[in-house]
C-alpha cells in the first residue's frame, strides 16, 4: 500500500469532520504538489481552459482537460492546437487528456502537450463512445493491454511528464478487463496514477458505481488511485471518498452548472447559490467564452451551459422553460445577458 493510500484510509464513515479535513489535505502526484484531494475530471466537449479555470476559482486542486485527439495534435489541426491545448496561467496544476491508439502518434502529441506547458498528461482508456472505440482508442484499449502499456510508455518517454490513465473497470459486466489492465499498467509502465470510473463501458453514466471494487484496487496498487463517477452531491462525494479509499476524487457531471460543489467540499459552504451569484457566474462564463471563441461562436457554444444554471435561478418550471427557450434563440450574447438580468422568478406555490 502506498503512503498516499495509507493517508486517506484513516477517516471513518462516521467521522464527518475527519473526512472534510482529509479532502483538504495536499498530496504529491509524481512530485507535483496537488493542494487538495478534489479535482475536475475530463469532460468531453466541455472541459476547455475557462471551465477548468472556473473549477480552480472554486477550489479544485487539479484540473484535467477535455478529451483531445492525439491525431489532431500530431497532424497540427489548427483549432485543436490553438483552442483545446490552450492553458491559462492560473489553472495549474493542469493535465491534458489525450486519446488515440497509435503509440507513436501519442508520443508526438505528448511532446506538443509538454511544450504548451501542461503539468501532466492523462490517457483516456475509458471512453465508451463507439466512434472512439472503433478506432481502437478509449475503452477499446481495455481489450488490448500490450498496446495500452506501449501508449503510456510512449507518452512518458516523449513528454518527460508524469502520465496518468483514466479507465473503466471493464468493457462489460463482470469481465474485469479494466481492473486487470490497471495492474498491468502499474507493473509494466511508468504510469503515475490511475483514475477509475467504477462502471463498465456498457453502463456509460448509469447504474451504481462499484466503490468497493475501487477500494480493493486502491489497497493493492502501488500508485495513487483516483475516483471519478457518480459524484453529484457533497455528501455523496464524501461517502464515496471513504468507501473507495481513493487518494483523491475528480468531479465530472456533478459540476454542470454547479461549481459551488467544490466550495461545499473544500470551503464549508452550506447554502445554495443566490440568484445574484448564479447570474454573476453566468456573466463570467459569457466573458470567458467570448474571449475564447469570439462573440458569434460563444453564443452557440454556451447554449449547452445555460440550462444547467437557469435551473438554479428559481421560479416555477414553466417560467424557467420560457427563459430557456428565449436564451437558446437569442441573437447574441448581449441579448442573453439582457434576458438573464430581467428574469424575476415567480414565487413557488406553498405546499398544501
């Protein structure tokens, strides 16, 4: 058992303050100091620099990029290299996640990632989406351990950075391929940590996560085990942290429209965000998206973000739906700002 795992196994499930304190403890990942044990997981199509920066503003100790194609980086795709590899100076420590099935292409991409200033590289071996798996990447690598080991070795050699891997526990229920690959990677590659999503690939984001299986892995593997999957509430995160014995947790869908989840876990926040706080956060996102993409593209890009935040503005559901429709059809981001600023939630009817 590693010293990191020994550190985080000390809290008991009935010792709330001990769990809170443990989540706030710094730890070392391959010599990089991570200021606490709550991070942002890779979010496909979402986790660009300003989403990561938002998580850091609210306390995340480590942030990981959205999934980036190693082929696009290798072949110099302009949008990939200028947008997806963009790193803000205030988001460190930051990891860039690559996916692909060719070790030499991964090596080329990893070298470029190191050059843009990433602190770590993460390799995706858990994405269950068919268009990724059919190329031999993502969760398909659970079925090809020799290639998976070669990819980690190539990324580490070319970049000189610590390399982590995110994987699932299997391709299908009961096959255990992800668990076996985790042990092979720890034995045959310089993998610095393993992030485990404790569902099999066919489950995607449904079904009960197997935190006890992660606890077995955390107790036996010689590298830190990180946990991601099913972490949607502060109480749920604390419970999973204890049950899994993980070194740290990486939050994913639970942060959609809720960066305050980091504050709940790390800064003793107990209340839900006010209307003014939600509007201020949306205003910040609009500014950053405009900076990143320009006003026209930002207006389109943010349409997937608005529903998550509008739910937090209060009011009856019909009123929220009208606002949702209006912002989705707004001509530009300034029209969206005006709609949000003018929104006055109707009081909810008293319970009978």
